[in-house]
């Protein structure tokens, strides 16, 4: 199963696969993300790979064409803010 489901502001639902590996193996990780989304109906896939040496930064690829780098900052109040470049 995917790591979790996420809902974008436009209402799209994504099966989100998070990888925490030293090397990013897209040949292995992309098929896994796609297969997990295919198991659910009307769900797209999103793959987030943590960048080694940057514990809160992720390379993000998604079925809607998103290609981005996300920086995640958590606050003391439990809120998470995501900013991206790309």
C-alpha cells in the first residue's frame, strides 16, 4: 500500500509513496508508485524521494506532470508548510 493519501486543492486524490533512500532509483520507485495508485479507482500517484543530506527536502514527481523540489517546515503547532521550486 501507499504511505498515505493526499488531496490537492483542486480535489485530486493522490496515492503518495515516500522514499527515504540514499540513492534515488526511479526505475524501481516509479513503477511501485504507479501500481499502488492503480489499485485504487480515481486516484493518481505521487512519488516523494528524500534528498540525502537534506532531511526535510524531497524530489517530487506526480502523474499530473508535477516535477518539483519540496522543502517541508514543521511548526511547533503541528502545522506543515510545503514550498516548492520547479
